[in-house]
C-alpha cells in the first residue's frame, strides 16, 4: 500500500526561514490533523468536536492540550517511570497561550465539546516549538467544518540588539530585552503576553504591530490550505441554544431600569450580587411553580444580558463604575510587611476587595527548582508560586491540585519580578502568594505583595515593581469606548479586555492581554497603556509608603550566605572520601555547603543562620584549598626543628623550610625555636626541587654595614711587613702553575 499523498502549504517568515503545513498523511480519523514544520521542529496538531452539545451545557467545553515527546529530542524522561507524565509548567503555559486565542474565536452559541491536542514530535534547538503551537492548532481547525471565526496564529517577537525578530532560537532569545507572544487573526489582536526590560509603551506597540504583520502571512497560508482541502466553507450547522423571545422581552422590560439603579449605587461585591439576584427573584414571582421549570433557565440567560448591558451603558455614558469610581480611579490600598515572624520575608497587599498574603523563603542552590523539559534543563533559582483557594471568592469547592490558571498567574508575576533580582544574588528565592480575597486582578496584587516581601526579606532588588489590570468597554455602533483602571471581577467578566501590565517607575517589565472584541485599534491599545502607566505609578507610590527600600540585611533567623570560588582541583579534597569531610563540616558548623563545578572553577555556597559558623566553615575550606602566594606573609607554626633550620606550617598540610640563614641577619649557630612556636614568615617562592622557601629575616630591619678600614695607597714595598700578604712557599704562587719536578 502506498503512503497517502499529503497536501502541503508553505510560507516564509520575514527573515526568509520557511514553515510548512502538511495534512492528509497522519491521524486521519481526527476531524482535522496537521503537521507544522520549521527546520527540524515538528508539531502534530489534531482537533475533534462532538456533533452535539450535552444537555444543560451553556458554555464552550474546549480543551487544549500541548505535550512534548521526549523522543523528539532523542531524550528519555528523567522521572521514575521513564515516560511522559503530568504536563510540566512550561507545557501548561503553552496550552494557556493557545486556549486564550482560540476560545473567543468560536461562536458564542456553539457548545459542543472540542478537544485540541498538540504534540511536539521532533525538536530542533534552533526553532522553539511554543512559537508554532498556535499556528498548528488553528490550521487543524481551519481544515474542518467546525464553526470557527479564524484562522489565527501566534508568533514570538523578541528585540535583540535593538532589532525586532520573529520566532528566535532559545539561544538568541536569552539575549533579548523584549520577549512577547502575540496571538491574532488577520484583522485583530487577540492576545499578548511576555516580559521586557523596562521598555516604553510606544516600544511595546511597535512590537505588537510587527507581530501582526507576520501573523497575517500565516493566516493567509491556512486559508489557502483550507481551500485546497475543500473545507473553507460551509461550516457544520448546529443548534445548541433555544430562545424564547417573549420571555426575553419581559425580562428586559421588567428588570433593566432596576438593574441600572443598583449598578449606579456603589456597593461591595456580595451586596451588589444579592441585590441583582433579588431583582431576578422578584421577576420570577409572577410565574407558577410549573411555569418556573420552563421560564427560569431562559430568564437567567436574559437577565445576565441585562446586567452586562446596564453596566456597560453606565460606564460609557455616565463614566460611573459599579463601585462608584471614575474610569481612572484606583481602589483604596493598604499594605503591611513583616507580618509572618517565621518567614524570611512577608507582606500583605490589599487593593479594594483583593488581598494577597505573600511570603519569601531564602535557600541555597540545593533548593533550586529543577526544570527538565525537552528543550531546557536547568536549576531555577528564582520562582513564584500562586495559590487561589476557593474561600477567596466565597466559594466552597474541593481542591484538585494546582490549576492551569494558578500556573499561568504565578508565571506572569514571576516574570514581572525576575529581572529585578540582581545577578550576584547568592540565594535561591521562592515566593508564595496566597490569595485571601479576590475581586479584580489577584496576579497584580501578587506582584505588589511580592515586591514588598522581597524588600522585607533583605533581597537587594534593583527597583520595586507594581502591577495593574486594565479593562475596556466599547460600543461598536456609536464608536464610544472607555478604558478602565484597576478593574473589578465583574468588569473583567462583562467587559471587552483584560490587560495586565507590570513595571517599575522606568518602564514595563511584563504584560498579559486578552481582547474579547474584534477590530480593537492600536489607538485604543495605546491609550490603555498610557492610562495603565499612571495607575502603576500611583500603586507604586502607595507601596513605597510601607517600605521604600530593601532592608540592609536578611532577618536574624534567615540563612546568611557566602560564595567562594576555588580551583576545581580542590573539589574532591573538600568533599572527601564518600563525602566524609563535607558532611563533617556541615555537622560541626551547622551550615549547608553546596559545590558546583563551572568550567575550571568550583563555586561553593555556604549558608547558615550564624555568620560565625559560616566564617568558621570558610576558614576550614580555605585550609583545604590553601595555595600560598609568593610575597605574602603568614603566621606559621614550627612543626620540626633541624640543625639547618625549622620546618614551618603556614596552613594545614602546607609547610616549608625556614633555613637557619633566613632567621636572622646575624649568623646563628643554632635554630632558636622549639616545636609549637609561632613565627611570622614570608613566602619567597620555590627552589629548584619545588620546595617552599620561607624567610623571617626579610621582615626584620637590616643592620647597617660595619665601616671598613681606610684604603692604604702606599706602594706595596713601602708597607709594613705585617701589611703584606704572606704566601706559603710550598704552593705555586701563580694561581696553581705546575711544578717542574713533576714533568714527565
């Protein structure tokens, strides 16, 4: 049987590199399947959608999975089972990036279950797979009859040496001062996420525009592929929602004004929710119990539309928000540091009805987070974990492990703060943010609390960072729009944009944007960024009222740390046979010693609560690694006395000869030391036999030379007899001339 003929579409990035999309060869029982290839990196994406929605489902049950096969890079998983297990944080983050662009592009009334699966099946280190995941997912859907308002694509944009580049390699990305992922259709930006090194708002807009131009080319390639497959149009028919226009009209007529009045009255989240529900309950009292079975589901749907429209019109026309604020106003803020006595650093940050309790823990290199994926393998020394318990929103639900949302929000806060950790920081730093209340961006509260907790812990961050969530309400008919600063949960849910921005006083460090409407102009986006800057700076000023700079030192109970660098030749001597020496030092001095070999250098981290014990550990290591420096002076101990000198130990296991002639300037007949005496000596180098030479006399003042007799200028024959040299008569006078009697 011959292999099926694949349909292949190609296009080029702006730098000339080629990407291919292939279908028709693999996974033919899926509704859609494509292989996207760039260089040696290949992704297989499949999509399957149920024909009908399950009863009672009024949302889109979309699942996006992204998995990296270790065989793609010729690797075997390092876990116990030696197979791919639960997804890594990096895989979850890629899933979220794809999901956030796909989800708003499905019709709002389409409720059939959809599963998109993306697998990395071949990896080339020059081509990052996450940059292709969105393209692969969208292409798989584009060649099906699944209703979809795409295609879309995603690209990574980086700025390296001042130049914007698309889909860089991992090696080049490490040099970038801007790194964002942008998702878009040919007409609209849908998603932006990334990190930056304090860039301006205008620089960010330029990067987004650059990304959109690249995406338009990729969308066009998907459209060509769909036409060749014959699936561009029409899409499948579906009926996933029933509507009752009579009930819709009654709900709007009876509740809109009441809801608008409640919306215009500032209130807390729970109070507002209860008041809205009271309006709905009052409307339903006109129906009998039998009628309520039919009416209630419709009434809830239409009442939600009433709430959304009332809030939006109030904001657009009256510039008043649900809690009474103007569009630019930030909710009241209070914060506190050093709240947890047992933590190495802690802070509470509260903004309105959103609260984060954040703690910092300082550790050694042994505490680093091990990141092991197909593409990367390293020890992460700064990481942030974000927890969102159900009580923070007044809910009662079981905990089911770390959610994708928690991973994503934690990663955003981590990227916001990471650039502010100095490169010379010796600690492994873990931040944990527990969200205790939530009504509005808790990830931005985490950034603010994280800044305070780091400074409270004595971590010398470069600059403090704050964050803010921006919203947007638009009216396509009138062209009106209002940008909202520090949005509430309802404004996020009912609005058109959720745009989180973090930064220092000097620029943006991270962002995450989800846009829910098509055709958002760059002018609106730029206004949102400028307004976000004003909000960020206001929040930053509030933070600095609580703590304006990092504490000069870590807490008394926090580990202190020193870092030594030695020749790697000494690593074995420090560890000792079976780890005996290093383990004994850790036990004796109550410290933690971690050794890492970097090229020809051994990097040693010594951590402990007591600085005295750390210094004692350093002294013990220096004894083992001691290398004498020529010209240095040492206080040595006499270990052996000989007639010709004394052997002096200037360090443990390092001794040299102090010759008798090097003890004093005057001539000595006997070495004036006993074993155990301490003597200060200078290391003079090595002799021809590579033995150490020590000297004491060079440290002493040299005595003045004795004056010699005046020179006698008289002729030799006129000198007294005693002044003349005497010669033995039996020895030749000519410096060893021969004796004639010995001539043979």
